[in-house]
C-alpha cells in the first residue's frame, strides 16, 4: 500500500504553515483576512492623502482669520456685533415706522433721523476730551445706557417732539459710546495689534448690521403692524443694555496715560490743531469717505435704477456683495496691508476707489441686466477692498500720531470725519445727480485720485513700522565700550 502522508495546517501570527508528518514547508503568503485588512488600510491611506490638501487649504483659509488678539478684545467686539445687530433691526425701517405707523410726515421723519447723527457729531469732540481725563470703560457703559433709553423710547413716541427727544438722547449716547469703543479697543492691545483690533471691530459692526437688517426684513414682511415695529425698537434698546453689561463684566479698565508728559507737548484741542500731518490725514479721509463708501451706498442705487437696466432686486444683491466681502476679507486684508508701506497702501486705496467709481459708467453701456449687474458687482468688490485698506491703515496712523494723553481727542476728530463724509457724500452726489449724473462718478474718481497723489507725497512723514524696522534708531555708545585710545584723546 502506498504510504499515506499526514498533512498538518497551522496558523501562527498570520503565517500559514503547511507541512507533512516529518517535514514542514512554510509559506509567507498572508491569509485572506490579512489581505483584506491590508487592502482596507491602503484605501484609507489613499483617502487620507487626498484629504491632506483639503485640510491644508482650510487651514490656510481659517489661518487668515487669526488675529492673535486677547480674550477681552474678542469679547468687546462680540458685544459690538450684538449691539450693531440691534441697530440693523431698525435702520432700514425708521422712516417707514415714523411715517406709516405713527403718521409723521416724511420730512419730519427725515429730520428726526438727522437729529440722531447731528447730536452724535456734536457730542463726539467733548467725548474725546472726557476720554483724555477719565477711563474709557465707564464712559462706554454710560453711552450705551443712554442709547438704550433713547432707542427703546422710540417704541412709544406718539408726537414729533417725543421722537426728537429720543433721537437726541440716542444720538448723544451713540456719539459717546462710539468714540469710547475706539479708545478702549486701542488701549487693550499693543501698537502692533492695532490694525487687527480695528479690523475685528469693523467685521463685528458690518456683520451685526447686515444680519440685523436681514432678520428685520423677514419680520416686517410677515407683520408690518405697530406692535412689530415696537418690538424691533425695544429689542434694539436691549442690545445696547446687553453691550453695557458685557463691558461691565468682561472688559478690564485700563489706566489713563501718564499726564506728566502733557506739559511737553501741550493739552487740549489747540495742541491737536498744531499737528498739521493729522489735519491733512483727516481732510483726506473725508474725501475718501465721500467718494468711496458714501457715493456707493447712497447714490449708486438711484443712479443705477434710472440709467442702467438693473432693478431693485439686483441693486440689493450688489449691496449684499459689498457688505459680505467686507466681512470676509477685512481680517485677511490686515496681513496683506502690513507688508506694504502705509503711503503705498493709502495710494492703492485711492486708486481702487477711482477704478470702482469709473467702472460704474460701464454699466450704462449695456442693455443686458445680467451684464450690468455683473459690472456693478465688480464695483462692489473693488470698493469693498478699498474700504478694508482704508480703515486698517488710517486708524493705526492716527493712534501712532496721538500723544497718549490726547488719544481721546485725536480719535474723536478722526471719527468725526466719517460723519462728515457720510453727510457730504449724499449732499454733493445728489446735487450732481440732478444736473449731470455721469459727473458723480468721473468727478469723484478725479477727486479721490488727487487725494491719493497728495497722500503719496507725504512719504516718510507718515509713521510706518516697515521704515522703523529697516532703519532702526541709532544706539548710544557708552564710554566703557569705546577704544581706550579714543577715550584718552577725548579726555585730552
């Protein structure tokens, strides 16, 4: 009989051993389950490798939003966002409320709103003087509480004089709180972080206004009766009170600058008036605000409706694109602008405004709604980029120019330039719109181009961190570090 062989099968540590009775042959081939594990791990590895570029891209995107600011600064701007959300709830519908729900004439309603900005402008310089004598935190809380009282009172006005009183109280609180917020934001950060702090504050304000106006639009569309408007105004007042509470609980109270240095450089607004460079910058800022933000926000809509094929819906999209781009790009733009000379950044801002204003005229050359809307959307993005640079360059320059004991006065006058620009832009633009519509855009472009050229000529007079890094101040040399021979010559 043939000899029967005994076959054994062993599995040990994933190695299959197949052998006979006396001799064993080892095979290195993996079992089916092991092969499956290898294939699955390989698939996961490939998927992970594919996800790495996506993760890197997301890290770069979100990395651009890192500001490096401290917790109190972030809390302060979160409160700013809540506050501006309440302002956005009532801002688009104030005249509608006073005219339709309260029966005021439209002219009276317009004067009521003008009183808010007028009062804010009047109290801004005195608030700067207060901020040079007292700490910013209690002044910011006081201003917010006054605004809360004024705007909540709008919910119950029945006669024009009541509306004027509420607008005066609310406007005074707004003017005081706005300046105090700027000063407090600057005193909580270092000089290198000023641009990031200003950028974050602007993002918070624009995000709050845009989201508040959007929510209010749905509310008014669903119920435009008196109670709906009253609820909006009451909630707006609550947001001012919430902001005051956030500042009280979560924000430190920095000390004032040492007033001992005041005798060296003077005090009061007379000392500010002697700073010619500062006066030049705020005059230039009025032109930038007039030609950039004010013309785009107030004159573009009536011009586009009358002279281009776009309608109200397309105009709303264009305004939304501008606001959205500012919110998204403001903080990343800070990193880009920090690599530029400040004079170059200001000249680039003026050039962007000029290009955007001239591009509006291109929308009048087409009969296509889509083409005109696309052109105006491009204008919105160009203007938004210019505004991003404008704020994060001029704000730190003003803070660098201001002596510590005059920071409140400097920032109050700087803030006043925005009020003046917003007021003058619609006035000048409206007059030109009635006589020569195209002159609004080419005239504005010419004015802002000349302003940019003037800013560029300031050159090294503008304090610039890049210049300070390239040309450090000379170091003093002590006599101990000098050569003994030269030291003896000096003594002789």
